[in-house]
C-alpha cells in the first residue's frame, strides 16, 4: 500500500508533543511530520513539515473521508483526537513519555531510549486507519536500513535506531523505505503503536520492554504534579496555563536551557528566504521565558536556567558570552542551507544552525540581569559565586559597550546600527545591577555603573525621540519607527502615561499596525522579502494599553491575538494580519511568554482602583 500524495498543512494544524528533551508536531490527520531525536537540536527524523514530497513522517489516521476534533487532556500534553468516519469512530491518544518534571532533572539524560506512543481506542462501529512509517534520518542526509520485525519495523543507521512496535501485531508491508499497514478497529478494541529511539548500542529489548499503559499513566501523573504548581488565577487563566505548558515543553531538562522554538525554517513569508533555525538557546529568550514562568509559580525552571548560565560563565571566563548556545552549552552553530529540501510550501532555503550566533546584541545584558533581579528577589535566593561573576561581567560589558553599534534585538543581517532598544536594555542592565548591589547580592564598580546608566538614559531621551514624528525611533537620531519602543514602560524606563509614550503608542498603532496587529518595523534590514506581524509586538501593545488605563482596548486586543492561535491555543512567531495564518517557527516561546506577561499586566491593572493608569 502506498502513502497518499502529501500536501502542506497550515502551521496551525499541528499539535505539540514533548518530553523536555525533544518535541514532535502531529497534524490533524494524525501524521507526525516533525521530530528531531534524541534532542531538539538533533537531526530531524520526521521532516515532512519542510518537504512534503520527500520528508519523513509517521501517520496513524483515517484511510478515507473523516472529520476530527482534538484536545489536550487536563493532565498536560497528552493529545486526544477523535476521528469520525462513515463506518465508525476512534480516539487516538498521542504523547511522548515524560519522566518526572516537577523537580529539577539537571544532569539527567537517558540517551538509550525516547518513546513516542500512540493508542487507538475503537469508540463506535468499524474504523479503517492507515499506518505509514517513513523515517529519514538527519534531514535525509544519512541512509538507513529499514526492515520488518515480527511485531513492527526497525530502522537504523550506524549511530541510532528507531523501533516501531504495533500491539497487537499486524501485517506490515515494506516498499521503497516506507512501512505501511491498513488497520481495522472495531468498537471496544484497542491497539498501540509505539516508536522508540535509542543509540546504536541499544538492543531491541531495552527499547520495547516498558508497558505503554504504565508510561501513559506515569506521564499524566507527572504533568498533573507540574500543573499543580501554577499559582495564576487571574483573567485568561486557561490561555496562561496553556502557554506555560508550551514553555515547559521548550525546556531541555538535562541542562536547564530553553529553545526558542522546536522547529527550523518555517517561513516568515510564504516563498520567502527568512527561514531560520530556532532549536537553540538564546540568552534573551530564555531569560524572558523563565521570568514568565517564575511569575506564575514555576520557580525551579528559573533556578535551572541560572545554574546553566553559571556553568556557561565558568566555562567561558576569558571571553564574552555568546547570544545563543546549543542546549548542552556548545558554542558551535554553523549555519548551513540544505538545498535538497524544498522548504515549507516552497519557502527555501531550509537552514540548520544560525549565523546570528556571531552577532553583537547589546540588549541581551539587560534581559538577563532583569530576569535575575526579579527572580532572585522573589525567591530571596543568594547569588552563587559563579552566577555573581557572570552577572557582574554582563553589567561591566553594558557599561563599557553601550555606545557601540550592534545588530539589535531583531538580529538584522545588515550593518550594525545604534539601535534604541539596545541602549534601552543596557540601561536596564545597569539599573538592575545597581539594584542587586543595593540588596547585597552583587558587587562591582558601582560608580561606573551609575555614571553609565545615567549617560545612556540621557542619550535615549535626547537622541532616541523624534519630536517631529512624535515617537521614540528605531535608531538614535533616526525617524523610522520600531515596535521595541513599547518595551520602555515594561522595563520601568518611562511610565506608559508619559506624553512621549502616549504619542509613540499612537504612532505605532497608526503606522506599524494592520488590523490591530503590530509589525516589528518597516525599514530596510539587509534581507530580501517581507514578513508578517510579530505576535510579541502585538502583546507589547496590549501591555501599553493596559498600563495607560485603557483596559477594554487591552482586553479586546489580547483576545484578538489569542484567537489567531490554533484550536489548541498554540501560537507561532508571526501572524498574517490579512489571511490570519500563523507564520514562522512554531510554537514560539517568545509569543507564549508575551501572552503570559500581558495577562499578568491586565490582572494587575484590573486590581488597581478603577483600573488607574501606570504612574
């Protein structure tokens, strides 16, 4: 039996599965079209998401016409999809086995086996399903040996093994690297499809011995324990909890690092070249994520990241920290274009690695120090000597280097510029360093920190605001707008009610927005093509409206942004404001942390007397 002719599904059609080591995306049709094993930044085994004709996948879904509905269970990322066909109805339960996650698992990794499990329950009549298994190791760059076994199939390379097990056993066919079967499931019947991954040294017995029902119950129990830690009960609580789950799924338990997104090369514009690999840990993104999680009760995630950062600082004591790293702390992220892959809906090139690793991005200092201040203050934790040294280095670098041009928050691939947002976050770095020093948690050259903090503030106010335009600008002395100006009230640089901020918000709404959603900027950035609106910028607008006391407008915009998400509440990096489709890597940590922060802002402002504005 041959696989049906594949097509590209909307990005929002995909659900996220994960186990805090790696992740998988499964479409509405029951096809797992993206998965890197054993870790987020490993080579892709299933990659039909970025090459519909030649990509690998694992499909377990209806053989013909059907309708479907799906949901995550109340106990975490266990996906339940009901397929209704003319002759019957089934439920497919998908999950990746998760070891205990409510406590730190730093340093713990089991390279011998990662499991993705799929259970089918017959609910009514007789349902006909197709099972199709076509692995393509390391983005189809490594040949595999695929053969049938008594209860499934085995695919292997010199380095790794994928073992597919079907229970009860069924007759499978192997044709041109594709394993397939047609399954009949009657009401009351149940079957399991279990995919296990291990290193080449793993034997078949170690990959198949676990009881799948026990793994399901264990996974549900561990996620229930983790979800019980959430303390948030304010407005939009379901969306906040879903976003927290996404952020946890983007964490890498063995080190405490967090990926920006689990995917690579999903385009910012269909057919465009802005296709990046986000399967790495940006210090900026991770700092923002951990603060969002910390704010709703997840303290351990924050401390795990700071322990990772401390270890990183100790290993790089002689030089500057990079802006991003591999999940194990590795520095090497060479960017390669995979020309043998078509790209999502023809959006080439497909990339692995990320050349932005070599950029200078001064804003990183402020994001990390801000997160450190907020998290360590809330937990009243002493700063360990190694982390103290890292934070002092970041503050010193901000003091010495804030006048330099850089590539900025948006990682432009043109020449370095004097970005206002970079200056702003250098001010944040120095301000937070001084506050940490005042609290007895940090030591350093306080006189220099204070002098440079005041100098960078003066530069922003004198050169970063264009009176003629009535707005803070993208670069010092420029006139072009940039949505990152919306960060100023969020980091305490100016109140949202300052007349300059009120005017800036108005200008961004009028000139950088479409259908209420906000673009990053519209100036030249060194790349061909365009992009859609950035979800995080739209959430920053929500924050500013709320802080100005415009709560009804803030809530309306929050709900509008969230409505663009998938039926499961997942959001990508960008949103096409006209067509409504999600674009860019998915799901995006930046977006989900911004959703949490906006809900917290709305909650805080609603608790103020008569929703009074920020002062």
